[in-house]
């Protein structure tokens, strides 16, 4: 048995000693190389190497370019910028005169705010004395984006009142300063529109009537 023990590796000797109830430490039954027979230190060393290994760089999420960025890039490379969203036929002078009975001169005016793009445009008809009426239209690339746009738009109005009989799928009234607004979500055309009219010309009923004309042309 003694000869057999001398032939066994230090690790197996340790197992025999443990099985026989020996309390000697692993170092005392080492093979004489100065290293313990236990594999704990080797495991710790591997763990340290794994921890020290640099992690693979995370892939950055792909971000879609906005219409404005796409337009700018096209200009840089010499391509013709895409046309803005067409809104010129959505609201006319005849609509405003019919609904408001306004008889003075009406002309297209600049509507300050968001720059026109393939997914947004606006049209204002009035004069220097009065705001008149305007229409803004957003038509994003995806239907879900139109729904999100409508929700965000509603949150921007301090006092937004939902219309229970909307001209499209969902709508609300709003007032700001000397203007009254009617915003609606038109799912069939993947559009969100806001029709605005001066309170001197329109009440809630009239601005909704103008919005109904716009919705029928989307």
C-alpha cells in the first residue's frame, strides 16, 4: 500500500487522506513542487484572465435619418432636394369666404414654425390685418408615427377638448391667443392636420367645417 501511494499523484493522495479522515492540509500532501494540489488557485487565475479580457464593443443602434437630414445630404452631393408635402389644394380662399363671410382681400402668407419637408407642410391664407386661416399637415413614413404625432400634439395644448364626433378618426378643439384650432388624425391618409382660424372669423363650428373640407381632400 505504501508503494502504491508513492506512485499516485498528489491529488489522488489527497483524496485518500480526506476519505480516511486525515486533517492534513493540501500543501502538506503536495508533490513537492511548492504548489498546492488544489485546483482553486488555477480557477481563480482563469477567472482573473476572463475578467481582464476587454468586452466586445456594443453595437450602436441604427438611427434613421430625418427628412430634413436626408434633404441636406442630397444637397451636399448635388441631388435635387425632395419636394415638400403638397398642401396647396387642401384649403382655398373660397372655403374661407364661404365659411367666414370675409370679403376683404385674401392671399397666401408665410406661416412661421417648422420648415417644409416631404413629411410636413403648411398653408396660411389671410392678409396683413388678420391671421385668416391656416392648415398644417404631418404625414410621416409610418402609420404608428402619425398616431404618436397626434398624441404629442394634443399634449402641447393647454386646454384641448376632444371632439366626440370628429371629422376623421379622432380630433380635438383648442384655443391659443386670438386663434381657434381643430386638430385631427386621418388614418386613411396616414396624416395629422391642424386647421387654425382667427377668432374674429371663426368659432368652433366654423373651424370644424373648414377642417372637414381639408379632411375630404387628404
